[in-house]
C-alpha cells in the first residue's frame, strides 16, 4: 500500500472544549490540542488514532455510572486507551497551527466511564498521532465506505476528509449497528429520507443504514446492503475502492466482497491494544506473505489500516 509519510508522535496536553452525551452510552468529546499537539496533528489522516491517559480523571458519582458498570468501572486504568477521531479541524493564524479533535466514544469500562466526567477546560494527556491511516489512490473516483458499530468514527472522519481534499470523488457510505439506538451519532427520522445520521448528512455524504433487528433501514448485515448496492449500480471498478472499519467479522465479509468484485479494499482493525506503540506485541495481526507462510504485523504500528488482501481472515 502506498503510505503517506507519517508525522512524528509525542505526548502533550489537550483541553476539553465540550463533552456531550449523544444518546444512551455514546458521547462526543471535543479537544483543543496544545501547541505541541497541534504541530504533531497538523497532517493527521483518517484511520490514525491517539491514546488518552484517563488515570487522573475521577469517577463520576455512583448514581451517574450505568448499573452494569458500577463494579467494573472501579478498576484502575494504568494503560492509555486508543481512540480514533471522527473529525479533525486544522486552522492557521499568526500564532501558528491550531488543531481541534473530535472523539465519539462508547461508555463500556473503567476508562470510558471516567471520560464521562470530563468537563470544559479540564486537561487530559494525549499520546499521538499513532498508526498508519487510510491511503487514497490517485485515480480514485468513487469511495465506498463501510462502517459497523464503534468502527464508525474514523469512517465519518474519512468521509469528511474525502469531501474536503478529493471534491471530484463520489463518496457513499453504508453504516450498520445492532439497532436504531446503537449508532454513535445524532439521528432523526426524515419524511423523505427515513432514518438519517445527522453527522453524515451535514457533510452531504449519503449514509445507507442497516440494523441487525430491522429497527432502522435494511434488516441484516451492512456488508450485504453494500454488496447489493455495488452489484446494482454500474460502477467503474478500476477507480472504485472500499474503506471499512468495524468488528472483525464485518471486516472479513467486506474483504470477501471486495475480492469477489475485484475492488481495492482497506480495512481499519481496532484490535485490543496495551502499549499502542509497538512494544508489547499484544495486537498482532496475521498477514500473508508471497509464499504459503504467514507472518505477523502489529496493528498499532503497522496498521490499524491494512490492505484487506494482506490479512489472514479467521475462518477463511
Ligand atoms: C485503533 C483503535 C481505535 C478506537 N477508536 C474508538 C473510538 O473512536 N470510539 C470508541 O468508543 N472506542 C474506540 N476504540 C475502542 C476503545 O479503545 C475501547 O472502547 C476503550 O479502550 C475501552 O476502555 P475502557 O476502560 O472503558 O473499557 P475496557 O474495560 O478496556 O473494555 C470494556 C470492554 O470492551 C472490550 N474492548 C475494549 N477495547 C476493544 C477493542 N479494541 N475491540 C473490541 N473490544 C474491545 C473489552 O474486551 C471489554 O469487554 C478504539 C480502539 C482501537 C484499537
Ligand atoms: S499495542 Fe503494544 S505492540 Fe501493539
């Protein structure tokens, strides 16, 4: 894969601009990076990620912690936690570069429960930018984005990035979740368009919806919805590529779809990570070699974005 040159990484402070609940367990955190962070993040690309140190954030009051997390959230959080960005805003003025980063997060354990408690003007320690992001082929004229569950934030970032930097490229997205309540976005029901994801609507990227239980959009797998669309639309396969992020079974199905249609496909694999910088080997991804052997890449350092063809998918 033709990788853009990646900026250096570092540890720096970010100031909380806002931290709002979107729905149920989903929150939107906006951070203003300090001068060092802004410099490091000025060239960040979708698919890269950061790690937050949540160890100094206090727990919310016990009544604000979801019942099912009251016990597990008491665990200590020594390790930083990885998060993708759903949006990055870079501005230049006489004082230099200023970068704001948006994170959409799901509350499901001790670190994310602490993040619920972040207030405007709090500071948090950030390590980043980490990993390799999506690589956009020069000849791309249509990008098909496929997202599942908490894999959606970097796909939203990619959608906005393509609209801004590749205005001639047509961008279409397919977003799946368990039910209509499980999208990490603001939603509305529109008379003509049906169930709408506001964040995609705002950047004018069509989002086709799939839910496991049929409570919104197509009932079934988001990869089947995308597959039907690709089969039914006359597309120039040579200049179309798929970009995906979500649970691994969804990524494996996306890889099969791309192989069947002979489309380029990049997947972002959000493996469990401990160090995030290539030291602990906890995030190994089995990859093909030119022979029948396989070898291992580190998801945090060599990924999280991989060419779908390079990955050895479980069960294939
Ligand atoms: C590159 C990358 C990007 C990510 N981007 C986002 C994002 O944009 N928004 C977001 O909400 N989360 C994202 N995650 C997942 C996020 O890192 C975890 O949700 C977070 O670490 C949970 O910490 P915790 O202490 O709250 O819960 P933990 O106690 O650490 O985990 C709670 C539960 O979630 C499971 N879990 C944790 N991390 C993962 C994972 N990576 N894959 C599958 N299951 C997991 C654990 O097994 C456990 O059952 C990303 C992960 C990676 C590797
Ligand atoms: S998370 Fe430690 S090597 Fe990848």
